[in-house]
């Protein structure tokens, strides 16, 4: 089973993007207008020429490249990979071929004294934007505090699974991390977010953080304990009950009817 870029993978991308900090941008390649988002044009992107990269940030699944000029936002969709100076933190993604077809380079930046930064995206589900709106994103899932999560949950009537996937409330959680955290926390993904009591909200917070950090150590969002059971007819790795497979929040959701309540 391959990797889908969730926040764990974007954090790995951020770390290689850090190679560009301190370097000056001397080339912008934006061959694919479809890949430019939020009204950004190839002409506007030339304002990045001569700018020095000052830092990188990540909010959820959005990677930000700050410069002494504009900020660049990079999104990777389901199949986007980042390659910086020839170094690719993730060689292979689940929904993408690992062939490196030059036509799949949707965007690139060249630097003084460094190889280029490339976004390789066979399915073009990602994109880049100048000075992207960061305020529509919720708090990053690794930074959310227990009381904050509880308040956010209390304000949503959506199923808790859909709540977790809503990037405007909590940024960074994708399908696999959401199912894994709810499975570990013993919470039914179909329950209304605002039906969780204080103990359940705390438990979800604890398991969400443990899932993100634990799966990061194991090597990616596809390494969860529930992952091998994400298949029709599989049983719960905890208690052997036949798993439920439903669509919640628009995504295929696996859960255990026995221990997730
Ligand atoms: Zn179970």
C-alpha cells in the first residue's frame, strides 16, 4: 500500500523545502496554467524572481514558502511530490506512478547555489498560489490544544469524521488519520461532533496527536494499525468484530461497531 500525502507527508516536504532557505530565486517555471490557483498568473509569479527564501511553514496540508517578497503556497492533492535539489522525501505515492515523466513537473523554482524545487504531480490535483489565504484554514491538528478541540467539537453538528476532515475547523487531518484516530479513541465516526462529552473530546485529542506523531515515526499516514483492515470483509484488529464500511464526510470510512461508540 502506498502513500497519500497527508499532513505527515507535507511536513516531510516542508523539511526538504527548508534546503531553499537563504537562497535567492532566479527562475520560475509555471508551464501549466491549471496548476496556478487563487487567481495567480504566471506573470505575477515573476515577482518572485530575485526574492530570497526566508523560511517555510505548514498549516495542515498547505506548505508555505516565505520570502522577502511574496509568500508562495503549495498544495499537493493526492499525487503531488516535492523534489528539492534532487532529493525526494517520498519516492512513491499510492495513486501515482513513480515514473518521473518531465511532463509531470507542474511547477519549479530555480535558486542560486542550489538545485531546483519541483512539484511533480501526474494527476494535477495540487497547485500553487501567491500569498494564499491562510485564514480560511483551521488550527493545525498538531497544534490544537485539548480545550480548543473541545470547543470546536461543540460548535459542529457534523459527524465527527466529517468534522475532522473539515480543513476550516482543523487543518491537516486526512481520511486515513481520521479513521485511525477515531478507531484508537473508540469513537463512532458517524456521531455528531457536538455529542462528544468532555472525556471523549480529551480522548480524541490524545489519540489524534498520538496517531499523527506515531505514524510520522513509522514512516507515513499509511502505517496505521487499522490500515491492513481497510478492505471489504476485514475484521477489527482490536477485537475481531467485522468492520463497518460507510461513506461519511464524502469519504470511505472504516470503523468497528463493537468498540467504537
Ligand atoms: Zn473493534
